[in-house]
C-alpha cells in the first residue's frame, strides 16, 4: 500500500494529512480562511477562497520530503470531508452567485418559524433526521428565494455546499456524499435520495442539487487545471468522503454504540455511531449518515470555544488573573490566562450560571433565539468566576444532548474527548465531572482527516471494513471524574434547566429587538 491523503475542510481552515500503510502521518499542511459577519446573525465564507486554501495545502503537503521522494505513483488516493449545513447558490458551470451561508448563520430564523407553522415538524424530522431550524437548508432556501433569487429563471442556478464546490473544482463533477446530504434536511433517510415531498414544498427540483452518492464512491482522476493548482497527479483516485462530524467519529474509533465522542472546538457536539438511524421521539437530537450502513446520531451546541474567544477579545482585554475583579496591565488576555483564572475557582463557580447562548441554541431545545445569560451574579464574583461559568455552561449544554442521546443508544462504555478543549486541563476536568464519566484523550488529534483517510482505504479495497480503525487508535491519557464535583454539578444542572425554561418565553422578544433588520437583503 502507498499513501492516502485526507483533506479536512473545516470551519476555520483546512488540514491535509498524508498517512502511510501503518496510519502514521508522514506529511501535513494547514491553511486558514475567514468567516465574514456582515450583519448580526449572519456567517458567510468565500468558496473560491476556501478552494484556493485547499489547493495550497495539498501542494505544500505533496512538497514534503516523504511524498516528494516517493513520487506521484505512491499516492493511492485522496479523500475529502467537509463542514455540514453550508449552502451556496451558483451556476451549473460553477460560477458563484453567493458566498457560502454556513452552519453558524441564523438569518433564516423567520423562514424556519414559518415552516414550523406550515409543515408537520415531526414528520419532517422522521423523514430527514433533522429538525426544522435556520441552520438547515429548507429555511435557508426560503430565505434565498425571498431575498436573493427573486424571479430569476430557476433552471439557471444550482445549490451546493462548500465541499461539493471543492470537488467540482477538482473533478468537474457535481457530487454530494450521503453524509453531507443527510445534514441538509432535504435527504430522505429511508431512500438516501432527495426527498421530493420537501423539495416540492420549497419550490425547488432535485436537478438543482448535486447527485447523492456513497461516501465510498471513487472518481478516477482530476482535471488538468486542478492538477496544476494542487500538485496532485491527474490519475489520482478521488474518494468522495463524508461530513466532518460523522467522519471524526470514525477517526477516533467510534464505530458502534459502545463509544461516544465529546468534541468542543469553536462549537461542540456529542455523537455515537449506530447501524441504523436513531431518532429521538422528542426531536432533541439529529441523525446523519456516515458510511457503510452506519449512522451518527448526536447533539450539538453553537457555543464552545467561540465563547472563550468572545470573553478574551470583547470583554476582558487586559489580562485576567485570580478570582477577584483585579486585572494587570500589559499584553491582552490569553487563553492560558483564562484557563488559569478558571482553575482558581471551585466547581460550580460559587453559584454563578452562564447560559452561553451567544450564537443561539441547537440541541436539545433548537431555539435559535436563545441568548446568553449570567444568572446568580453578585458582588463576590469576579472575572475568573465568569470564565469558569462559561466553561461549565458550554458543557452543561452538551450534557443535555448527552442525556437525550443515552436514552436512544444507552450509556457508553467510553467517551473520547477531542477538539481544542483537550488542551485545557481545567475544561477537561469540568467535562469529566459534569458527565460523571471518564474521558479518554487519544494520541491522534486529527480525527476527521484520519477518519476520511480510513474511508479511502476501505473504498479502495485496502481495508476490509471500518472496524479496522480501532486498531490504530491509541490512548494518550484518561481524565477521571470527581464524584463530589459531579454531585455538585447535577444540583446546578437542575437550576440551569430551570433558568432556561423560565427565560425561554423572553428569548424571542429580545431576539426580535436585537435583530430587527437582520432579514434585509444583502448586496452580494
């Protein structure tokens, strides 16, 4: 066996890793790209900018010595994963009409509310595994029709995701894998085809979307232009791949319900893997496709590391030290400062709760109008309390999804922690204590890239099945929960839930006041 290359197209940047036959990384490259926030509640990215970042990262990875010395014939294939829930409007020829509207974009809140009134929300969830929410494409498509497309001839445009655009630029073909498609809210779980009942309700046609194919589908070769831009050989086999969240589960060896992943990066999620779709009767979770008849049910929050970034940049500025109100001058606050401050405060932040809905809410309540709340604040609390309460609040929200998920799949034997929060000892301990479960920290930190490379090995017939991945997952360390802290957190979680329920009726009112002009038309 030669090398396989995994390309992870993430929210803040792309990662390209080359793996040998022992699943060891032999070369890698990263490129970053921005998210644009032109209005409150909007989040956009430039598809061409992302494609060029992928092309540069591929070229840099291929230029590293192990691959350069081995030559192009040593590359068995390249596979791609990408973020979920993005939508771009373009031409069938690839010309772009809009930027990508990303998963974090909430501009279609009004359209989502309209759909909930006009459609059977329970049936929609059962058909697609996705609740009605502004994150998913039905609401986004309605917003685009109302504010961008107007009366233009519908046959002249096409809807696609960021990953589909990258694959089109590489291969000249419009393809969407079942995994990314299952996160649109338009794919029928039973048939793995576009759901015509939903498309008809939205006034769109299947022909305006890419062809849904297996994540294990292989495209033989890329275009001459793409070969020149990326450095990949024209004959390279392209494995279509999957969505970043589901394939991350695979990269950490979560191939069945015995395991779960707990991930906190910019956002956060808990996920398991099942051999069939698992749907919550209360609609608190989602369910997406992975590959090879495996599904990934889970729950997610929009608010993870982005809350810490907000505290660091917008609130504190000067460095945060200790649990009192004092600051020291000089350089701005760092993440290390925030972690040190949080560690100086006891579990439970002395009764301070932070509902960290700075970017709305996904699971389990699916309330895009939810807003951030500090509850229980008094004169004894300082900056460090606010930081720790933010870390605890993000985990409380994920614990709600975990509780919903375990009702479907059972309590897991192991929970694998991943994402940027694994660099914070205090945040890891908070998570272990709230969940009341040991956390496993793997050696591999690039779960999505490794997961999609594993898909490539299976697609190319080099590995017999997905279970092989477990043989390559190594444990770096384990975080044990503190039983006393867990009991304290469970008491606080009851208060957290009570505060959320009490304030839910007010969220819509304050959101409407804040976002009165959000639905105005953008000049693309």
